[in-house]
């Protein structure tokens, strides 16, 4: 197993293994980011209105589970450390959730599809959080040497760029190959492949890294206080509102010809996201 020596140096194999963690993250989440909405609407047969509402809700769901998982990782105690056990346990579970998310049943009734979509996607987001947060924190626990941490993060960035490049090249051909007779089979097969890559990369990261730095436990802060602090952060709210508003504005061209109910849902979503604009204007003026 890779470890930090007395000078704070991290072995090359540990840096490479840490970089592979982000390879796994990109093979799973970039696939979700680029193809999940297409899968939901074109393969699963779920309405765009329901998918848009889920994407909006998932932003709030992610904001809730992030501090909770972060607090749990800080309290974890094991012979493997605080953060590495999460890679060992949460990675295969998240891979299974990835496969379940891309398991299409077009013959189901619309309500059943929506319920299945909400449950699987929210669990997938939670699973990814349980892997990504401890993975990101692991770097600081591997060494206290600033230069070594920079090299570790460089390894992560390079590995991520390579993974994204490979993903962009092979995903569409794989979907075409395995989905030549059935699109849902293509998506499911690729999800299985990427789920296995996701798990293998984090197992490798777990095996060849070591938490050599004992990080003191942070002061206990309730989830309520953390959420209140986030909601009072004007920089966060301004950026969040602007980004989300732009995302939904991109879909405005699809409103034409849609049923009134769909238009109403999208208007409500856009209104909620745009409601922070007065805060931005007030802050800019101050």
C-alpha cells in the first residue's frame, strides 16, 4: 500500500491511484450529465416537464445531503481512516444505482415512471455525494506537504481530462453498438460498463492510498445552522440564481406548442430561480 514517508512525500503509485478516482467519477457522472435527460425523454418516455422539475428539485436535494455526508465522513473512525472506507463501500452501491437509473421500462404508466425516476436519481445523487466528498477530502489527509498536495491534485486534473476525452470519443459508438436493436439495451449496457469502471477506479484508489495525516475533528455544527449559513450567503445565492436561470432559459425555445400545463410548470420553475434577482440588484447597488 502506498504511504507518506517521513519527509511528507507521497509515492507515485498513490498519486496515480488518487487520479484514477476522478477517472471513475467522470465515467459515471459525465455520462449522467450528458445523456440522462435524453434517456429519460427519448427512451424511458418521461415528459420533459417532469424531468425539468426533477432537475430543479435535485439542486435542493444536493444542497441538503452534502453537509450531512460531510459531517458523517468527519466522524468516521476505522482502521482504514476516515475517508477511504467510503470509497470501498459507497462506490459499488453507487454503481448499482447508476445501472438502476438507466433501467428503462417504457411500458410503465407515466406516474410509475416518474416515481421510479425520482427515487433512483435522488439515490444516485446521494451515492455520488458519498463517494465524491470523502474522495475530495482524502488529498488533505494523505500529506501536509503543500507541494505534494499540488502534485496529487495535478494527477487528479490530468486523469480527469483524459477520462473526459475518452468518454466523449467512445460513449456514442458504444450506445450505437449495444443499442442497435434496442436503445434501452444500449443505455443499460453502457451504464453497467461505466459502473464497473467507476467501482474499479475507486477500489484502486482505496488500495494504493493512505491517510497519513490525522485531521482533528471539526467543531460540531448542526445541519440547521449550516443550511442557514448557505441561504444567507449572497455570493452563493447570486451565482446559483444566475446559473440556474440561464439553464432554464436555454429550454425556452421548446415551450412553443407545448401543453399549457407544461408551460405553467416551467414558468414556475423559472420564477423560483429568478426570485433571487432582487438580491443581486440590491447587492450590486450597495
